[in-house]
């Protein structure tokens, strides 16, 4: 089921985020941005509370996927600088827990997030690791257009990753 974020989703979302740190150990190219050490639970609660507050304020669209009685995916579109000259641009992020990928959940979540973003933003942008071919294929399929490559924009240990920058215009 695809639906908007609820306050009670916090534990599942933090647990999913922590699982990505475990996944990084087996997939060093995992395509989200990490901190050098896993943030503690208090920091995660503060992050979630901020996300939820910004959704209530109208500066975030947050969509989740619920499967097997738990939240397995989150897609958010956030305004980086509310009430500024960047207010018309939303930045999209998406993560799905391992075991639930490649079943169309990402497609459904982004479609819903774009539907809800239509009234809030004129443009949605994102950055994606150039090695993340699945994510790039998905974004292209849904109408995102590449506008450049940011070389070595991510430094993970001694390794650098390039990011593709893409946008979607309503
Ligand atoms: C990227 C992610 C959000 C995509 O969600 P998903 O539910 O797995 O994606 P979907 O099943 O809806 O669609 C994936 C599409 O990519 C295609 N695909 C899968 N692997 C691919 C690959 N290696 N190269 C090209 N296309 C690929 C699938 O065939 C599918 O296309 P289709 O619908 O035309 O058949 C999800 O896999 C994920 O959370 N990955 C880990 C975190 C991440 O990378 N987040 C993105 C950060 S920018």
C-alpha cells in the first residue's frame, strides 16, 4: 500500500535506515549518502520529527510503502529553502528496504510523490550515483531528465563517486 507518512511510521523508517548501514558492508556502492558512523537513535528521532513537522508545514511531501504490516520504503520531496527564490524546487530522495526492490514499489511511490508535489513545486530535482543504473532507469522512465554530471561529488573512504543530476518539470 502506498500512502502518506504517519507519525507512527518512525520506528520502521529508522530501522530501514539502519539496515542500509548493514547493507553498505556488503555493497560498497550502495547509492545513498552515509555518515562515517551510524547516527544514534536520538538523532534519528530528531530527523524524523523534522521531516514530519516539515510535512505538516507543507514543505515536504512524504510517501511510504507498507508491505507485510510494516513500512518498507520512503520517498520524500523537500523544499530546501522555504519562502526563498528556491521555493519552487523540490528535492527527491527514495529508499526501499532490501527484499522489497524490483517489484514496482519505487515506481508507485515516485508516481504518488509527484502527484502530491504538483501543487507544491514546479520542478523536482535529484542526484543519483552514476553507478546506480536501476535508479537512473526508474527516474528516466518516469520523465526525469539528466542535466549534468557532478564528478567526484561523493567521497566514500578513499573512493569517489560521480552523481548524475536530474530534474522533472511539471
Ligand atoms: C532505486 C529504488 C528506489 C528503485 O525502486 P524499485 O522498487 O526497486 O524500482 P521499480 O521496481 O519500481 O523499478 C525499477 C526499474 O529499473 C529496472 N532495473 C532494475 N535493475 C536495473 C539495472 N541494473 N539497470 C537498468 N534498469 C534496471 C527494472 O526493470 C524496473 O524497470 P521497469 O519498471 O521498466 O521494469 C530501490 O531499488 C532502492 O531503494 N534502492 C536502494 C536505495 C537507492 O539506490 N535509492 C536511490 C538513491 S538516488
